[in-house]
């Protein structure tokens, strides 16, 4: 893949910089881009100059908020176990109070939780998911779904679809044409300011836990998806891979990431079977990595709607078969209906692995 390395100047016209790229570099689908009439496989590294870094794009903000394993676990427990109190998360997750307080503060600041006072003898505070927070349900279910299909999680609980009564075993579909959607049949136009550089710099407290020390529990998540999504640099590397970045040097330019950190994340992704090394110090998404598009699609969709960035900072993803803009939905594998948050539940009584 050819990659343009010259950084696009801030203020460059959208037409010049908003070049079409494929959301994926089809490993085994030569000419996958031909139908777009776009310069096949060419990507524009849209990083603005470092001195005048603009406000982060929606996706950049989304990655910086959600690319954190504790945040994912806090949200997951809020949805599944309806935990709303500081003590509830602390006891359930065994998380240190200072880390939990910092994460909750950030989630409130970013409008995902709303703090509410309630009376329990004395006045206490609880954290409720805002409407924007509630809309994250599909992202969390997409992680579950990826784990179930690609991380060998036989132990995950079935997700029951109320209207058909069956295990929904969700799949990603296009909300316009309702056909299944994969990374390979989407096309991405990238705004000139759709950059992820600095995503990893925005927060100091990284890696508060060593890798792999989470117990694997039946309501998820497993260490591999926490490693893919639960660290800001990792999520950014994966996002760049979905945008067609392949070469080490391009990841570096794109993300403004230290070479040692980049080397570490790429190595882990290869070990996890998400990326595979190719000649010329390149890294390509494997099928397992491509399947993570299911999660990425919901992340992009949510972030761009809930955390809009400056003009020109969006990714415009299109579902090629129908030409509609990205509107990811999860559908039931049994009845093919679109799943809604209130119409599904995890069967907590099921024996894992025997469902
Ligand atoms: Zn479609
Ligand atoms: Zn169903």
C-alpha cells in the first residue's frame, strides 16, 4: 500500500485532504476498492502540525474516553448488574478507590453518567447512565459478540431475544438495508482533521493494572478484548489499522506514538492474532482483527454522534452494497430482527458453555 506521508496542513481544503480510503485493506480481496472509484488503497495521513493541534475529533474523543479497561468494566457492570454506586463498583471490580473516583469523574464530565442524589438515611450520590451512556449498550454487546465468535469464549452466557425467545447471538448489520455488514464491504472517506494523534497523551494514568490479571468471568470481558480495547494506545493503533495504515512509520506518524510503545502494541496484537506482520515492516489485520470492525463501527457511530468534533474531523463510512451512511445495528441470528436494548437480556441462569 502506498501511503502519503506529507502531513496535511491545518486549514488544507477538505477536498484535497478528504481522500477516500477503504476501511480495510482487503487482504484476500484484490481490487476490493475498485468499485469506489477512489484511489485504491491510498490513504492520507491527515495529521495536522503538532504545534497547533486542534480539538480532537469525535472518534478521537471516543477512543480516549472508552479506550480504558476500567471504563469498559464500569460501564459493563452498570448495564448488566445495574450498579450505580461508588461502593458497588469498588466491591464488584476490586478497583482502587482513587482509580474508580478518577474514572467516574471523567465519565460524568463526558456526559456518560449523571450524578444524582438519593436519600438513604443520609443523602448519597449515585451514578446513572445518561441517554448518551445508555446508547453505548450496542458497543458493549458488540464486544460480547466478538468474544463469542473470535475469542473462543464458550463460557459466555446466552443473550436472549425477547420477541423470538432464542439466543440472539447477534451479528452486525446495516441499519439501512439490514444485510450483514463487515469491514470489507464498507468504504471510508476521511475528513482532513480526522486525526488520532495525541489521543494517548490526554491522560496520564495508563496501565494501572498489569496485563492479564483480570479474572475471566462469565459476563466478560476476556483479557484479549480488554487488551485490544482497554488501552488508549491499543485502540488507536487498531483504529489506524482499520483506516488502512499498515507501515510502522505510518502508525508512528499517524498517532504521534513513541516507537517503543508502538513496537509493544504491535507485538501484542500479533500475539493476539489481530495483526499479522508483512514484508517491509507492515502489519495487516487478520480475519480476527477485521471482525473487530463490529466493535469499531459502534464506537465510531456513537462517538461521532455524541461527541462531535470540529468540522472535517469525521470519518464518513458507507455501506457499499446499499450506499447508505454507516448506521450499525445488531440483529438476531435466529430471527434476523434488529435488537433493541430493552428487548434482550443475558440468561444469568444458564450454565455457561451448555447453552
Ligand atoms: Zn446497507
Ligand atoms: Zn430473535
